[in-house]
C-alpha cells in the first residue's frame, strides 16, 4: 500500500517513546523498515501538554479491555495517568485561555480500573480535583454504556460534583451503541455488555438513555453499519433500538464500517454505498430524523460552550431551520429504503 501512494514508511502505534528517534534515523539516512511499530508508553510517562489543546481535551488514560474487533484502542494496554499529571494539563489549558475541559479516555469509568470494575474513589477524586481548578465546563470524551449501566449512582455523583444544572447546563459523552443485533455483538463485540449478558444490550442502552435524560447528559452515539456478516435482520434490530430512543435528546451517528490496520478486522473489506441494503438507508434516514428532531435543543444546550455573539446564534438558528427543510427531502427518501441521491 505504501508503494502505491509513494510512502516510504508507515508508523503504527504510540509515538512518545520511539517516534523522535525514528525521525532522527530517517533524516540521518539510516535504513528503516517500511512499517514501524511504536511501543506503548506507561501512564506516568505520557507527556504533559505545553499549551492549550483543541476543545480543552486532556488525556487521562489509554487502552480498552473490551476487545471489539473493529477498534484499534482495544490493542492498547490499559494505563492511567496520575491525577497530578492530568491537573498539569488542565492548568496549561486554562492558563492559555481555554475555558472548557474534556477528560479523554476510551471509557471514563475505566479510570483506575484494576480488573474488578471502576475505582469509584479514584474517579470522584479526579473530578473533584479538576472542578477545583474552576473551568467553565467539564465533559468526558467517551463512556461505555455497560460501565454506566453497572454504576448508575457513580454517574449521579459525577454530575453532582461537576454541578450539572447549577454550574453548567449539561454534560456530554461519546458512546458506542454500534448495533442492536445480539448476533453481530457476539460476532464482533462479545465483551460489549460485560459484566451483563449480550442479550441484555438493548435494555442496557435504553436504561442508560433514561439515566442520561434524568441527569442532563447528552449522548453522542455511534452506530457501525456493514460489519462483516451483517444481514438485513441485524440492521432492523438496530433500527428498532434507535426508534425506542427517539424522544431522548442527543446525536445519532451512523458510520459505515472502515477497516483499520492492526485490528481483528484489519484485513476485511470496508463497507460502501454500493453495499448498502434498503434497510441500511432506512436506518440512516431514521438517524437523520432523530438528529433533526433534537437540533434546536442541542444548540440551546451548547450555547454555554460557545463564545459567539447574539448575531452568530441567530444565524445558527436560521441554518437549523434551513437544514430541517433541505435535509427532510433526503430523510424521506432514505426512510423508504432508497439512497439519498
């Protein structure tokens, strides 16, 4: 693949330990393999930021133990950064003018995880420490629905410390629903629901959405369409699950399966428009309907994280109305099982 696009070297993996040395050797003209793999960095060795990051994102840990076949973080050893290191990154962002902080990991509730479930004290200590630094808002980048389902009181405690409903309107997190089909979950994500059973997945998702609504959390959910072996009936199961969530505010993002190197499905064929069944288009159309339904609410919620003036907000409301009118045509077409154009 590298030869086809005139690439001499492909670097895979983490870069803090090895990438600078690799660059020095290449510049010096030393012979290096075409594919270079970087070593994992211990949590305490993950370097601190030198300034503000995009969106105020602060890394708290790396890796995931759930083993989803299409996902690359699964191949990384789970590590956690010390709270002092995390707070240095928070401070660097705030000193550089960033007001909002996003705590980033593959699953926020895995911070401090040692094999028997979340370390609740460690998670709450982290949130309390970040809160004391007085950012305008605190969010988390990713949450596992299975973790939330098993630790609902922990999410309530996090909301209380952050001050959801008083100091900030809401919190948000990216979540992975991926599929409503137990057959597909067993095939490619057998640990997705653990410690619960895969057969409980739809119930887990629905319970978590109810909790998010109760606690003013906005979920941004991903769905993976076209995983190897997926059939029409699997897509219908996912559609039925999304239909059950229509009244909960959030975003629903249907993504076509794309192969990623160094994953269990790295050698599989990606999913394209030409592969889509009518059921796939119906699901995409339903997700578009979901997003359009909640667009105005999302704009209202996210205003506290935007520095734009009244004129920009007014323009955004106009864009929302225009998007509703323009996209409705494509939504109706897809809900009939037809491609958008």
